[in-house]
C-alpha cells in the first residue's frame, strides 16, 4: 500500500479515537463529532474507489485499504449510536455497489453489537 494511503488511514484512525473520547454537555455535539469522524472514513473509501476506477490505485491496494477502514469502523462500534452510524455508512457502500448483501451482513455480524442481532 502506498505511503500516503497508510498515512491517511492513521490520520482517520486518530480522528475517530479523538471523537470517541470527546465529551460535551451537549449530546448532539458528541454525536456530530462521532459521525463526522466516521463519515471521513466513508469519504476516503469513496475517493479511493474513484482512484481505483481511474487506475490510480490497484485492486490490491483498494481492497487492503477498504478492509482496514471497515475494521476501523467495526472496532469503534460499541453502542447503538455507533451502530446506527455504521449502518448508514454500509447503506452508502451498498448503494454504491461496493458491498453486497452478504458482505453487509458479515460486517454487521462482525461488529461488537452483532451478537445481539440474531
């Protein structure tokens, strides 16, 4: 994987960590920080998918960064609010045909809250 992509993934991970630790008297502010940090991951995936379609990123690189980003999101899904955000991201990936129903289910079931869904 290219160095700039690895660096961007580290930055995204740091942003999510920071958002997950963010505390405010305003629950909406906390939600916005959480959602916006995870939406940055979604936007990165979509941006890199465009780069893949334009042959700027190889299939192997895209698959690797996609998997790392999904794992980052799964590892930061611990409550119903996080799960709602994850589902909205998966809905977008599904609508963009980056994942199918089976992959969607595998990601959901692999999350920390997946065990409660059966």
